[in-house]
């Protein structure tokens, strides 16, 4: 167990951070078949960041997702349980249990939430309170509000929600959660991929020893790293930058080649997340850009005809019916795009102008080009 004596001096506190992260990285790789080197690095850094929760303004979730069972998601949580501080394994838990664990005076827990698809997926039932906690708890100072009945009185109660959370489940998650996650898309091992069998009673002691070393190192060595804002790769912005800031700070504190490897991993995983299936609205904007080509305007009838012909798009069959003029207008309305009168072959017809679509194209599709980063573009230090 971790020693809570403030006067306790652990000999592992002087452990070189780079060497410690190397050891944790190797330990994880013995039991988990990661989809990429970037995923392996991210998991290790997330575990390390959980030991310094009092030092972060926000904490990223890490989500191990896959389309099918047997892809190693639960194993990621099982191995993490040995390495993180005050782990709480959660599956089919009640809201009251989870709230009390997060608000425990003994210290912030690390929630390891398996089968999270039962909370967010199509089989979800009465999980609003748990969803609220998982949504809010990424930010320091966040609370989960609930009503409590005491006798004949109904009182409000606010429970601290800020803690480190790892999730594992089938399928996807709502965008509100994914935008706060490092997402690892797990997959079944190929016939030639081998990992060691994981046995907690056999492999646990080594994991616990690594946790002790990590706790001591974090207590003595991570604090100076967060006094300076870590350099974020230029392709990582906004909420993605918030997600990766603590992990990059940990890598900077460790030194060695970890600052470089962390940024390579960050760029790779963020780029991969952008390649996921877009919303129907963004898909429509992208398809309209393709259909428009170099035209300055197009009539609604011509637009719909060309959209229906796109083989890899759903516009020819939306719930058994093709997209029509009314549906097109409704789907574009949230982007402040409205049909207007245009002149076509001497007639005035309803249609859309490039200038009305341009702003939405810029905002939601981004400029053309490659957002990936090569080793030459990664900057580790501003010095």
C-alpha cells in the first residue's frame, strides 16, 4: 500500500523518470496487444498522470473501445488497476456507490469503468446520474448535483466529481465524452500477435512495486513540470490540447526520449480521431462541397440528384426514402444555410450559392491539407 506519512522518504523518489516510464511501458506491453505504438505510449502516460491529480486543472479520460468482444479492453483495465492510485473497478454500479467513492475523504479514486456501453449505448436505461458524473468530472471543481429525500424534505446535494477515469466498452461513446478522451480503438489479436497471459496473483507484485515507484516519483518530481505550459504540437488545438496537456507535462518531467515520443503519440491519436465517422451534418457539408465542384451556384433539384448518386453516402436512402428538398433545407438550417432564388438556364429556381456554404465548409471541414506531423515538425521545448 502507498505510505501516507508526510515525513516518509521513499528511496524510489530519486528514480530517474525516464527509466521508470520505460519499466511501466514494458510491463504494459507484456500483457496488452495495442493497436499502435501511440496507443501504448498514451496508456502509460495516462496511468502516470493519475498519480498527480492535485496538480491538474483537467483530466483526460482514456477510452478503450472496440466493435467486438475479445479485443483486450478489459485487460487494459485489469492491468491499469495494479498501477493507478486508489483504483475502483466499476461495472454495473449504482450511482450512490460511485458518488460516494468519488467523494471519499481518503483521496481521489481512479475509476476503471468496464462495459460502459451499458451506460451510454442503446441498452442504457436509468443511468442519467452516472452519465452526468462522467461528463462533468474531467474539470477541477466540477460537482455532480442530485436531489436527496430526507423525510419529507427534498434537498439538493453537490458531490465532487473530479477524478481520473478509464472507460472500456463496445461501439462508440457520445461526442461529449469522446471529446474529453484519449481514444484507443482496440482490436482482436491477429494469429501472429502474442502477449503473455496475465495472472494477477503472479504478476500483481511487480505491478504494485511499479505503482509505489510511480507514486514516489510523482510526489517529488512532477510538480516542477507543470509550472511551465508544455509545448503542444501545432496540429493539436482547443479541447484536444486540454486532453493532452497533463500527459505531455508528465513526459516532460520524465525526460529522456519521452517528451518526443509523447508528442508523436499525441499527433497520431488526435489525427486518427478526426478520421472517425463524421456526423450526418458534417458528411452532408463534405458531400455538397464535392458535388458543387467549381460551380458558383446549383439548383436544389440538381444538388439532390448528384447527392443521391454518391455510392458511399446515405442520401439516396434515409430510412427508406431519398433526401428531398425539405430534408436538405432542414439539415442545413443549423449551419445558417438557407435556400435562395438562383437563375438557371433562364429560369429562377430554388437553390444554394457557394458563398452561403463557404463559411460552414471552412469551419467544419477545415482547409485542405495534411494535418499529420512528422518528426521534423515536432517541437519539444521552446528553448
